C-alpha cells in the first residue's frame, strides 16, 4: 500500500522502514515482537524462521567438486563460474576437462597444426583465427606439420579431421568403455552376492 506524500511518516527503529506516523506504535510493537534482522544480509526475517533462513541462505557448505567451503546462496555461482574443478571445454579440441587444467592443456593443444585449405600451409591452432582473417590463399610458403606428413599429403592438401569430429568419437568411445565397465562390474557384484548367500 503506497503512503500518501502529504501524510507524516516516521522510520521504524527496528526494521528501518518508513511507516505512517499514525501507525508507528502498532507497527513497532508487532515488528519487534515478530521480526528479527539477519546479521549477515540485513533482511527482516520472522523470528521463528531465523535459523531456517540462516541454514538455507548463509550456512557454509562444502562444494561437491572441490570441497571448498562456500555460502549456500552462492554455491551455484561458485560451481558454474569459480570452482577450479568445474568442467570446461578446450576451445581447440572441445575436450571436457577441469578448469584448473585448462591453461596447460590449451598451451599444448593450441600448438598442434592444421592445414589451411586456402594457402596449403600448416597453421598452429592458436594462430588459426588471426591467420584466417589475413590469409589471401597464397601457396608460396608451405610449412612442415608438427606431425610426420609425407610430401605427397602436403602437396595434395590432405584434409585433416576437424577437432569436433575427434572429440565426438572420443566421447562415444568413452561412453562405450564406461558402459562395458559398469556391466562387467555389476556382473561381478551379482556373482559375489550370490556366492555370499550360498550356505
């Protein structure tokens, strides 16, 4: 309910809200008896829910990824943006890995080379964007790949697989191996359970 601008107002000493002066005594009596100011965020919380408010908002919990203590209300932000163990993707090969390992991985991965189809030169992946913006398709300087490629392949301009194709195959392979391992493990567990039940 909006307070009329010409009506006299006062500030509640308990919750610091602007209250019409005619209602101040009643408001202060109710406010001081029923509400409590959170010492951390300053929100007014019903006294009977103060502990629940603290536990659900401000209590420290351990991050399930890195075990670092984090306030519950910022846990989602921590896991999504700050946690060193959150999974991120390499910009060159699209391989998922923990954020803490990304820099070292990309240092190595970015130095791999790929053939530029315009100028038939092998370009380091971390230089690819800049090269593509200024490449004019000249073929006078063919450089060697960091991999052992035959001169015939370089002359033909043999296309290399794109990084996302490799990562999809790697992901499918990993899923298949994991599935086989889980199936094998469950069979062993089932056999042990049956052996332990035999008198």
